[in-house]
């Protein structure tokens, strides 16, 4: 009996093993079904070329947008523009990485905020990403800056910006909203200062000053400040506001991080504001939200800004410039609205307050009187109480 029992026991073990293996196989099938088919084929098709072709031509266009932060047509339009700058010749030792693969790796890095490590596991990217991504970003900025990130230089161009602020935000003779943020890098910060139009497009960006520099120093060292101060920015002459005798200069709206000057308007201190001051601050803050929205959208689209970026400042500068140019370039593509109500919603770090000038105080008081007299609207008090 003992030999039969032993034999039957062995059969039972084998049968159980077969059943368990079958169940595991079924479970594995069910698990894989949760993964999208194109991701399952990634290993066999590679990370670019054929897989991008499948995403572009198949039923996965929404995945392509999420993957590359733009639709297929926009991606390949951008590729055509930068291809002459990033194409490399093949050598007898190896075949070079294609421009398409370079752009894909760059966009994936910018959109996810991951380090180079996940990408370098693929053979074509090994030991190359630290050069590929900054070079591609430099090319992106080079081809986009003149058309999509152009600072107004004539009075007519500045008036066009001001007209949008009047139509959209009801803030007259405003030529931009200015703000600055700190980008976290290893052991320090990199400063990004930007001027935006009424549609949250960047008009001017200044990046590269170390975050330890004072806020007033950042503004005073910028080329925008220099041109405004010496009269070479092409700003329009002062004009008379509608339905009143007040003649005021065109202004840029800012927050407390910047000094109050003739062409730089910031709100009154939040402490002990009277009704008239609150009304002016309300209108200014509405107009200034455009630059907060721009920074919010920048971080929403490019998750690289949501983490510490461990790159040398020069390479990081190229990445930031490329992202700001792409922000404007991609603005024609619908994006999820992002309204930054306060700085807690924005991963970039805000700046400190600055003192005012006498001339700036005079101009601000004239603006305050206008918004409380000739420029008043019936619902503005409701906006303050809200």
C-alpha cells in the first residue's frame, strides 16, 4: 500500500502544480489586459519610430498627446523645424540617434519630470541623454523664439497688447503682467522672470540669475528694465484715459515682489486697505492673474518644473527657455484651464516684496481714482467681497 500511496501523492502534486500554473497564466492574461495594447508592444517596437507611428495613425491619438504633450501634427511640424539643428551623421562605429528619437526623448523628459535613468535603459539612449536633451531644447528655442516669443518693440505692438488687456480684463493701458519664480536646482535656485500678455502668452523671459540675488537686483539687471528706464523699449506716449482728464503712462502690473515705479504698478498693501484702494487692487490683481496662469500652465504641461532639477545652470537655462517658447507654440492647442489662486497651487517659488518710488505712488493714486470714478462698474464691489 505504501508504494501506491506514494505514487498517488506524486500524481496529486503534479496535478495541483498544473492547476496552479494554469490559474497563474489566466491571472497573468487578465492582468495584461489592463495594459493598453500599444504599451504591450513597446518592447518589440521600440520607444520611437514604429511606436509613434502606431500612436499617430491608430486609435491612440489622446495617448500621443499625453505622451508628447502635443498632437501628432504639431509634433511633426516641430520636428521639421528643428531637424536641421539636431541631425547627426552616422559613423563607421554606430548609427546615430534619429532626430525623431531625440525629440521624443526630450519631450518625455520635459513632460514627466523623470531623471535620465529610465530612458537610458534603452540602447540608443545610453550615455547620450545628458547631451541630447539640452541640445534639442536649444534647437527648439532657436526655431520658436522669433515667431512665438517675441517682445514688442514698437508703440503699435505695445498698444496691441494693451487693447487685449482692456477687452479681456478691463484694465486700461496695461502692457503686460510681470512675475518671477524660483526653480529649484541642486543646493540653490535659478530665477525665472516673465512678462505675459492678456492671454497668458509669454512676451519676455529672463532666466539664469542665481536665486540668491535680491528681487530688486533681478529686475534691475534685466534687459527689459534697462530698456524701459532709458526709454528704448518703444513704449507708447502717455495717453488720456476715456471720459476723464487724467493722462497716465502705460504700465506693467506686478505683485509686491517688485518696486512701484512709473511704468510698474503693484497693489496696495493688504493691511488696512480702504475701499478705494481695495477696488484698485482688485482690478490690478485680475489683470496680473494672467502671468500666474502662465506659470501654472507651464508646470501643468511640463512636470520637470515640479521637482528638483539636478542639472548645471547652463543646461537648465536651455530647458527653461525651450519650455517657455513651447508654451506659446502649444497655446493654439486646447489645454486644461489652470487658474492659480495662490502660490500654494504653484510649484515654483515666489519672490519677496520691494519698496515703492514717489513717482510710482503718484501714478498708482491716479489709477485708483480712475477705477473709483470714471472707470467704475456696478459689480466691482461684489468682486472685492468675493
